């Protein structure tokens, strides 16, 4: 039976495997948020440089998500998903060993910094002073880039498996479950890391441990998907006779260009908001007077709310529709961020959990809606593009908000983040009109 019409049993197994991969990859990615204040102190970085650590990881994801989605149309999702998970695990092991590796990387670091200085002199026509950074910083950025490269496989491929397994009724609910486990992974990994740091233990140990977990996850994905026969090359491409192979349909399979474009714009603004908030929420708590060990607990609290929100919003969207769900989430998120800025610390922690519900929950609605605008056989590349928008936002937001933070302080920087969700509101009106066009086309 073709994968497009897989059985209920295989649908559930595809969802379970994709959800497990989501938990591990999101956990590996988002423990960077917890470690940023520690890394900033360890390496002596300012806020913009700390944001660059996160941006390096996002850069790796943004570069490779679309190529991975296109390549999967030819060779399937399974092997790519396994290879990316292995690379992500090895990258975290590398991050944990950065301090040990740094002495051997000094010549490369010096060469890179000299190149940046020379380029600055050429472009500006002025004499730049040499850039000084800790010898560990460049290797750290490289490992973070590789972490993002490995993570590039998970979202487009696992999300496409889920979307194909539930092509019509129940897709947003299935996506909600898939997204729930992504935030569950964030909570488990970030919670364990925060607890570890709370005892003032070395930050390198969690990276090594989670790298090993990723390698075990890769082996599990390979075994399970192979046993149930999912994620391999598409059936129509398996023939060995060149003359029997059909031509692969070109294009992106977009059913409604305005609708998909609007959905992508909403996704971009949502991702900028989320990335900016998560990157600097711990720094905001430190500025409010909390010690670093307590401030990093903000991330697990947000992830608890996000975990519940991603599950709940799958059902909410099925019940009330995309328009009402996104509108409610955008308004609630913006108001929640402003309350966190101005409320006393411990009340802010309570609001943080509630804000996490809408901050992260709306993604279940957006991802579950991609299938409405894209043909079934083109969804891996569509999800690759969709997630790339999110990772580009994840590159820009930490650096830009970090610059605002350095120059204007915590209140102004986080206020900018709080305004961003409100930009989504007029886009929702356009999206609602395109939904009606699709419904009319089906009738």
C-alpha cells in the first residue's frame, strides 16, 4: 500500500516516531536558551554576541531545510532523518568539549578574526582594530551551526510524515500531538539542564549526555521506520528501469498563492516573537533582580505552558477554525509579554506559564494549515520552506533584539517583542478570505 494511503496502525506509528524525533531535536535545540546566560558569563560575551550563538544554530537550519525537503522527495525521509539526528548528537558532544578543543583551534580562530578585520577595512575604508574573542567562541559557533544543520531534517520530514498520515480529518489534532511532544522534549531537556545548573555544576556535562541520547534516538528511528516500511523512497521512484521512471512533477504544489504567502508571513512574525522572547526572558529576569540560577527557570516554565498549548490548540483550531485561534493567540501573547515586563518577579513567573500556552500553541494551528494550501506530494519541500522562515526569524531576532537590549535596556527590548504579535492581526483577515476561496473550490 502506498504511503499516501497508509493504514491506521501505520499512521499512529508514524505519529509516535515523528513525535519522538520532535521531542529529542527540540530538546537539543532549545537547551541553548537555558545555557545562554551561562555561556555569556563563561566566555565574557555581551547580549548581541550571546544572541549570535543562537543565530549560528538557526543559520544551519535555515540553509538546509529546503534542500532536505526536496531531496526527501527522491530518497525518502528515513535515512535523512537518521543522519541529521546523528549529526545533532555529535554537535552537542562537540559543544561540551569546546574548552578542550579550543587550544587546537586557535590558528583557525585567528585566521577568521583576521579575515573579518580585513573585510571591515576594505568595506569601510577605515582602520579597524583587531577583534578580540575568547579562543573557544569560534569553535562554539561552528558546533552550533552543525547542530542546526543536523536539526534541519527533523521538522520538514517528520511534519510531512504526520501530515501525510492524516491527510484530512484530524490533521490539526495529530499535529497538536506532534507539537506537544516537541515542547515536552524542551521541558525535559531544559528542566534537567536548569536543575543541573541550579546546583552550580559544570555546564558541559548536559551537552555530552544529550549528545549520546541523540545517537540512541537515531538508531531507534532507523529501526522503527524500517520495520513499518515508512520513510523510504517513494514507490513510484523505486523502479530500476530508467525508461519506467515517471518524470517528477515540478513546482511547489501551491493551491492558493495568496493564502500560502499570508500563512508564511504569519509564521515569520510568530517565530520572531517566540525567538526574541525565549532568547532574552532569562536576561530580563536577571535584570529584575533574580540570581542567574533562578532566572534560567523561566524557560522550563514557558515550555510547560507551550507543551499544553500546542496540544490544546490542535483541538481549538478544529473546533473554532484557524482565524479565531490565531487572533486569540496573538492578542493574548502580546498582552502577556507586557505583563511579564511590568509585574513583580514571582507574579511574572505565573503569567509566563500562561503566555507560553499561546506563544507556542499557535504553531499547531499554522503547521496544521499548511496541508490546506499544498498538494500532498509536495509537502516535504513546503514544510522545508515554512520552517526555514521560522529559522530565518530565529537568526534575525536574537541579534536584533540583543542590539536593542544592549543600547536601550530590557524594558524597551522586550516591549518591541510584545508589539510583534499584533502585526499578525491584519494578516489573519486576509488568511480568512483565502480559506473561503479554498472551501468554495471544493464545493
